[in-house]
């Protein structure tokens, strides 16, 4: 994963979230995408904190966006890995980091959110 890709992905990802454009957000993800987050436990009442598939993730994010109409992210930095990108950002929960793993088509196959 090249740093240029990590930077471009990070900027596009934050822009889509800050616009609250769920269709634009979803373009980054594979159909069989898996998401893990401690917030999934709270919002969706799923003890594992893991949801799978674009349909389920979209339902979660629709609910999350409605609960947080002023949601806004600021990138602190992005980091490239072997087949992953980490975005370190500031949001309404404080400092956060999200790790994205990509498939061979360049779509996110899994993401893991971490909060202060």
C-alpha cells in the first residue's frame, strides 16, 4: 500500500463522512465488507460489535448519522501498511483510529474502529 493511496483514500473517506453522503461512503466498501466497532454494541445492540455485509453496515451507519447530525471528522494522519490503511482522526468522540483492509479490487473488505 503506497502512502499516496493511503492519503487519497483518507481524504475521500473523510469528505464523504463530513458530507453525510451515505451513498458516497459506501462506494469504498466491498459487498461482503465486515465492520467492527465498540459503537456497534451500543447503537445496534450486537454484543460482538461486528456486522457483516453492505446492507447491514449501511443500516448501522444510517442510524448513526441520524443520531449524530453534526458529525464531522478531521484527519490527524493516515498510515499505509502492507494491505491496509489506518486513519487517525478527531471526531465527536474525541481521537479515533480506524484500520481498513483492502481486497484485490481496492475496496475495503474489513474495517476496525478504535476510540479514546
